[in-house]
């Protein structure tokens, strides 16, 4: 059992009200709230170590550099990568995926195929489409089973001699489905195809072990794991990253520059053009410590209790349809009541102080699959409580009764 009262005391934002109601924040899959220790880490960087990294001989610059590189080592350990050369700082999951699409995708050719799934976030669709438009590459899409899990047989059948890449979610931001990454990766590797895993919805809720998953790339965002905005991580296998051209040009990513010939820096810096978000990176370090202190398994177990209570409560509401019922799903519940629009439901819940996400969740192909314009989504984190879930379920019931009239 988590000490949720102690945890909650670390989030000043949880003391605020919305329209006179205590805030109930259930939009954690979009972004999590930030504990005081992480905000303090940001303040400490600004107040004590604010200097650009890697270039300076002066003390402050070295302190900032030490923090950025110590965080890289912390992330390496956190996800069990083989080397810090494999840990690239990016703005977030979106930039990480764009990096791989632009850099590795540069070698793809007309007629090549990339496998994605029906449940992907737009971040793991559109970069491949942009590449596809440039190179005339086709996307092949893995269909879903009725419970919102992937149809693995269909996935396997999508591989042809033209398949060059597979880009797959670890966890669906809408359905909560946890995909069997190792199995999916093994299948792709049997066909000689590298795999990128979009871990945006996994990093705050489960242990990430890239060695065990054997994926070639893994992307995640700090702001969804109690960390600051503006920073994320791309893990890539070193032998692949070494063969890939730089993504962006600028300072930091070069070996030597002349007008005749420019050479690239070694990994990971080859992919880190310009000043990194060193304040955010230092604060991400605090977020990782924070997660490890509570224990990711403890967080996950707590969230599963909340999910179970929410699911049981919602299921009692007539006309309510839950999307995504796969076994072992993560603590996300997306639903609609009758033909009530997700926006109307979300807006009235907000009037009661309850923050949920509404609309297409950046997964329009998935909305088309279910033939709906949008859904209401509640998603849980370590600081949410069973009382909040009860209040939320009653509020959905109340709002549904108002809107059904
Ligand atoms: N992938 C998934 C599954 C997501 O849920 C999100 C954000 O909601 C993203 C990618 C994009 O993450 P970011 O906006 O942090 O780059």
C-alpha cells in the first residue's frame, strides 16, 4: 500500500480547487503532476548551476555538464542499456521518433514498408507518413482483437521482403493495452527488421529493461513520469546508431568543422545538436530517483487498484461502454456513455473539479476503428486515491443523468 497522503503532500497543485471543488487530476496519461523534489531540482539548477554544458572550462559549466552526464548514466541504469552512448537526449517521445524516422529512414527506398499498429499515437504514425511521402514507402497496420489487444498472427503475416521497420507502442494511451514487446521484437528480428518501441505510456508505470525487450529503439518523455517538460530520451542500439547519419546539424554534434568537410562527434553527441535542456535533464534525474524511492512496482500495484475500482464503478452505469479490456492493461480507462459527446462529459466533469481528457487522444485511426469521434479518458498516477475514484464515478453518473435528458 502506498502512503498516498504522504505522496500527495509533495504536490502543492493538489491543494488547489477548480470551480470551488478540490482538484481531482485524472489526466496523467497526458502529463503527470510534478512533485516538489523535481521542482526543487529545477530551481537548484537555475539558482546554483546555470551555465551551458560541454563547452565551458569554468566551474558552473562543469557542474552543469556533470549533472547532464550523471543523469545519462542514471537513465542507462534505469532502462538497463549497455552504454551511455545509447542514451540520446531529445525533447520527448515525439522528437525521438522523428529522429529515427529522419535518420534511419534516410536509407529506406521506394516500395519499402513500415509496420505500425492501429493503436498508435499520431507521434508514431505521422513521422513515418512524412517519410513515406518523401520516399513512397507504405505503412502496413496491425489490426486489433475485440478486447483491444494486438492481433499477433496478423502482425506476423504483415512481414514481407519489403518490410524495413516496425514502430510499435509499448502501452496504448487510449486502451491501456500492454503489448508483448519481446514477442513482437522477436518476430520482427526473425525477418531481419529493426523495431522502435514508443514507451511514452510505459515509463511511469513499469520497469523498462531494453536488454530484456531486445528492441532496437525505445522512446519516452520525462513529463509523463513526474519529470519536467521539454526533455525525453531515445535509447538506440549502438551498432545501429553508429551507422545512422545525424538528425540535425549545429553545435555539440560535430567533431571538426571546415567549409570543405565536417566530421561528426561520437555517440551520443552526434544526435544532440545545440544546447540540450540541461535544466530539464537534471530535474529528470530527480524524477527517476523519486520513482525509484516509491518503487515502480508499488506505483503500478496502487494504480491497478484504482483502475479496478474505476472499471467496476463505471460498469454499473447504464449505457457506458469501456474501450480496451485486454488482460493486464495499464491504469487507463476510456469510455463513452450512450451518445453523449466526450467534450460535453469532460466539460461538466471539469465543473466538478475533475480533470479528464476528451476527444481523439491523438489516435484518430483508433477512433475510426471504433467508429467514434472521441472518448473520455481517466488515467491514474501514484497520488490518486480510491476516494477520488469514487467521486469520479459518481460524477460521471450524475453528468450522464443530466446529459441524457
Ligand atoms: N506516444 C504515446 C503513446 C503517447 O501517449 C504520447 C503522448 O501522449 C506520445 C507518444 C507523445 O509524447 P510527447 O508529446 O511527450 O512527445
